[in-house]
C-alpha cells in the first residue's frame, strides 16, 4: 500500500504560547542549577564541554507570556500514513513528532500528550512534553521548539511520499533539513537529518533527538553499554556501572537524573524501551549520531509535579535520546561550509526471549538481536538518499524569513552563504523580516512609533554594518545598541542607546541603557532609566519585573513593594508579580504579609526547570512548616 501525506488537525486542551516578550534577550541565559564537572573525564569530552558555550539567546525573543489557562484548540499536523504506521508531525511546533502509531498492535510508540501546556524548559522559555523533539545548535531545547518550520511534500522515485521540514537556526547560523518517510514493507519511520553550516566560519554544533516514552511500573530501557556518565541535579558527573545499581527501570529512579551511555567506538548506536510483555520502541541510527541517553523525572515530589504540570492526565514519561556527542554538555566544532548528516529509524519492537527480563549483561544482547533484526528488515531509508537534494515541491507550511535574509546580507557584503539544494526560504514570510527586507533593498524603512516594540532583532557584525550605512534614526541606533549589548560591548551599546534617545525617547532604548548602567555598576542611574522606560509603557509586565528585581538587588525593597502596590489587581495577580511582592515583603521584614500571599496557592506559569524559588520563599516565610506540594519543584 502506498503511503499518504496529508494535513489535518487535532483538537486538545491547549494554553496559548502568547506574544513574544518584547524585550531583547541581551542578558545571560538562565543557567541550570548545576554545572557539569570535567574532573576525571576523557580529554575529548572535557574539551567539548569547554567549547562553544552560548551566553545569550539573542537575537531570538523569549516566549514567556503563556499561562496555564487551557481551552480547546487545534494543533496543525502533517500525517504520514500507510497500512503499518501513522506518524503525526506538529509543523507549527518545531516539527515535533507528536504521535507514532503501530497499527498492528494499536500502540502509540511515543508518549502522546493529551494537552498542550507550555512550560519554562526551553532556551526561549516555552516548551511542551511528548513525542520526538529535534534539538539543534546549543545545549538545551532548541529555539524553534515552539515555532513553525517550513514543510513540503517530496515524491520519491518509487512514488512514496517524503515529508521535508527545514529552517535556519539563527544563533549558530545553521540550516537544518529533516526528511521523514515510512518504510513500505516493514513498520518503520526513517528520518534523514542534514545540517549545513553555510557560512565561511566555524560554528558550534549540537544535536539531540529527544524521544518521550510513556512510563509504566515495568518499563525498562536498554542500550549497548556497560557504563554511563551520570548527572544529577547536584552538579555531579560520574562514570558509573549501569548494572550496579541497575538503572534500566525508569519508575524505580529515586530522583531526576540523566545517564549518558558510554558506547564503544564502532558500535552501531541504538537504544530501546520495552514493557514487561516484550513490546516497545527501538531507535537506531547511523554512526554520526553516536550518543545515547536515558532521562527520568524520578520518584520525588518535584519530579511528579513536573509530569503533572506538563501532561496532566497523560501520565508519567521518561525520555530516550540520541545525540552527536557523548553527553549533552558538549558542543562540537563544525567547520565552515560543512554538511553533516545521519539517518534515524524508529521501530516497533517485539522481544519474545524471556532473557530480556534478566540481568543487564544477559538481557542487552537479546534486545540488541531483536533491534538489529527489526532494522535489517527495513529498506534502510534508501528513498531518502534519492531525494536528499530534490527541491521542495508541494509546500505544506511556511517558516521564517531569516534564511533568505541572511543569504541576501551575505551577498550584499560579498561573503558566502552556501545553502542546501533541497530547501528554499521566503524573505517575505511573516512580519518579522519587513524592516530588514527594506534595509537590504536600500529602501528607507518606516520606523514604528516609539511606543511600539520592534518586531524582531538581528545580531552580528554584518547587520551592524548594514545599519551603519543606513540613514541614522532612533531605530537604527537602537538596533546597533542591542547588537553591541548582546556582544558584551557595553560602552558602545550605551553610546548607541543615548544617540537613539536624542532622536526619540523610547522605552526600549531607556531599558537598554538602564541595563547597561546597572551592569557597569551605576545602579542609581540604571534604575532611573528602567523606571522612565516603564513610565512610557506601564502595561509591559516583563519590564515591570526587570525593574522590581533590580530594585531588590539594589537593596531598595521598599521601592519594590511600593511599585507592586501601585499596580492594578489584574497585574498583581500575575504569578511572577506576586513572587516579586513576596520577595519585597520578606526583604522589608514583613514575613506576615509574605505568608498571607503564599498561603493562598497560586501558580507561576514560567517557573524554570530546577528553579526552587517557591519552596525557598515558603521556607523563609514559614521556617517550621513543610513546603506544600504545589510549591515543590525539587528535582533531587
């Protein structure tokens, strides 16, 4: 039976991602509450951990304006389907594979979330659980995990359809192309990943495929390794025997943890998750994707809380993953103009040999044999090789303009941008590129009113040169200030922010100048600029929170408390604003007021993975009372 590829939608309780945060993310990215120690690690792993670290997510805007209020809403899907399997991809959500159905058994092979609920786990904030996520560029859930990808249908030489998805990742400057197809004769989904560095400079590279699997008491995970690098949420990274103690049962993990399996060189990379009856999912790849990992939430109040927050009644899950490096702390140097590619196969697995339930050393070869038999029965995705360079045919979805704009910028500056032959970018996609398109065309772009935040931002010397050559306006100076600010050149940033303000007074340049002055140690001046910025756009909650936090850090808690008191009831009810009020009350010694605010349970929709602010505030307000479960996000 020939497979089909069509568009549809699924309706489910969903919380809107909301508008992007209007403030450019020039500050440091929030760090995890732990850092990997490189002590006693192999030299190559230690070097990769030290290489290519990213200090800000600029030029992306944060996605942190979501709530926990859900209404029924559609999720747009591209569906690959034949008589053996059904694969559903959320095109507007990073191309996430949200469902993989094995029709022979009626089983969903990956964890299928019954709700869509963003939470603060991604590099830009909004992240959701379930399915298979593709992560490129830098450590963490990638910037496009909650953004559209381009998509098109390609027809293979045998008439079978291929779903192509692609985009330009702006932070690292990489083009990613994902081609997915179903095996015609065996139950298998094959995905060919191709990544191109189109620029004449080296960049850092990172890739992890994260596969969520529904967790039952008997779930067990296998990989071809005897040892792993284990990291928990206390900063440790140790080399451990995976069989002593046996880590293969996710439901038995006492706390959240990652295990990065130490696969021997030359090993065919695979990982599998099985249920006690021997059914499950296998993930096999070609050699470049050599890393394998098991992540578990663990049997703690915080781990259970996170699963409930992310999936509600969908239940618990764990993740099996595949990556380019041994651990997720590493970035790899990708040369100028290089193209890296590999193939991943997702296979329903059946292991009838009872030894699968035995000791690790006995069970792994049995599972491996079943994995290879299932993999060998497929055609290996030869169809994907045949269409890898074929230009997109029937378009299914649009993406961002940035690939096209970066190519035009390179041409304008006389440098190279060597794109992949199988993708094309639309310079007119959406509104976020309109200003930059006009600038590239040599037109004088119309500046928005100073009360409106810019729709998008850019980064790098090339864009700065283009702005410098344009007629000087409040907006060109402002954008040049942001570029300098993100690069750490505070003096140059301040100069451009001040030049922008001389032409037009805007909240955005005032905010940038305020942040610069605070970073330079001029707290009073910086706070004054932030207050002036807020006076121009008093409904901008992210700016309000920046000012309030800066006041607390400057030991001006009374002013922070007065700021919160001046707000409307609706704004004071926002989770982060309420946290600000509690922190201000505690800082002024009013523990009773802080306690009253805490005793009425409330949610902070964008609480970060590993963030313990709520339990810390509770302990400070009530040192003799246990932390309520609704405030407990502890991972250890």
